[in-house]
């Protein structure tokens, strides 16, 4: 396999909500940085939590791989668009059944034996909140329809900076 | 880590080394707040896409998507005008042999003027960015893409409106 194939497989599994399959692609101590969530740590724990929440909240998730290249240190760099319709609370935002499309940049560090040792993801959380109907960053549960007040994020262990 | 300390990677090809050097020069110019210097490292028709740059009006949405000369230059100029001490620290540079370069960089500054919807409260920010470049075989940038999180940026500057 190659880092390019590893990356494609990673995003295929993300679209299919195969979180366990994704975690099987990792080295035992693989790290994750979900930069906009300020989540940094173990891919198995924190990365898995995020991916499960994503899958549960967007059961019709589509991942569109827009750009992929592999650098000389065997790192796969990808631009993707995630698309889906919200079906459950996500990162503290109540479910308004909004359709979301969001561009993201991902960095997957791949070992010579085709395991992923580190995952870093970038996106604009402000864009995501806008698409989910959130109006204020300090009150992300108060949406345009006023629903979901009181929700304080899913018990996934992710930090959402909900106040 | 400064750019001077950043290796182009082991076993560099000339294309990789050239592309890396160009991108390092770009961030050096950015750090010197030399917009003309940044533009001189780009082709005349270089593409530009600042993914989180999105202004929602009543009739239309403006995106930071176009050309370096028509969209990038005004954004960089306005940014430096609003944050006159704007600076960047490159934390990683990765390149392939086809002109693609991925850069992780922290950008920071102190707000001196309003910027877009963010009213000036004199706050400062430090924000991780992912930049993706494509550099031609002649060593000029013909594509600039960037990802960052506007939610964190706004919160650091004391602005909590999504729009």
C-alpha cells in the first residue's frame, strides 16, 4: 500500500462511519490534533470520540476528497469536504436538521509499514456553527430557532468550550 | 521554531527544495509584513483560497476565493493594517516532488483597527493555520490555500457573533 491509499481508505472509513476500522489503521500510540476543537491526545480515545459523534450526528455523511498529495516524509495531506444532514446534537449544537458542507484540511502521518501515527485536522468551527444555525460563539446551544437551550455537549470527553 | 531551522526534508529533489525555499521566502516576507514581497513570489495569475474567509450578506455570500492579485493582496493588506505587529511562526514544512507544499504555522498579532465584523478591542491572538501551496517548476507560487478557525480567532479578540 502507499500513504495515498492509506489516506483514501481512512476517508472511506470515515464516510462509512467505520470508526473501529479507522482505529485499526493507527499505530498503538497514534496522536490526534483536532485543531479547531483544541482537542489533542490519543487517536484511540479522543479521535475515536470525535469520529463517533460525527457519525451519529450525520448518518448520511459524505466525504469528498478534493486534493491529496504525499510529501517526502510519507505524510498524506488532504483537502476534503464533509457533507451531511444533522440528525443529532453535534459539538454542543442542537439538532436543527441543517444540511452542512464544510471544507477541511487533514494531515495523516504514515509509517513505512502503512500505519497512521498522527492525525491533524483543520477547519473553521465558525463556518460549521453558521451552517448549524448557531448565532453566538459563547452560547452555541442557542440557535436561530432557539432550540436546544440547556444542552451542554455530548458526553464524549471532547472539549467544546461551551459556556 | 523559525523557518531558518526548517529542513526541506531528507533526500530532497530539486523541485522539492525549490518549492520549499519559495514558501520559506513567502513566510519571511509575510513576517516582514511585506505584501509586495509575498506577491513577487507568486505567478501573475496565482490562485488564492482562504477557506474560512466567508462574509454572509442578505443577498450573497462573499468568499476568499479568487486570485492572489485581486483577493489575496487586499486581504493581506487589510490584515496587516488591522494587526500592524502581525507575525508568523512556521512549525512545519512538508513538500513533495511535484510542487505541493504543506505548512503549519502560528499567526499572531494585536488588533489596532476593526477587521471585518470584528470590532477593535485591542486584543491579541495566536492562531494555528494550515497553508497549502503549489509552486511551479520555476519556483513561483501558483496556488495558495489556507485553513484556520475563525471561532477561536473571534473569541480571542473578544467577539462572539458568528456573523
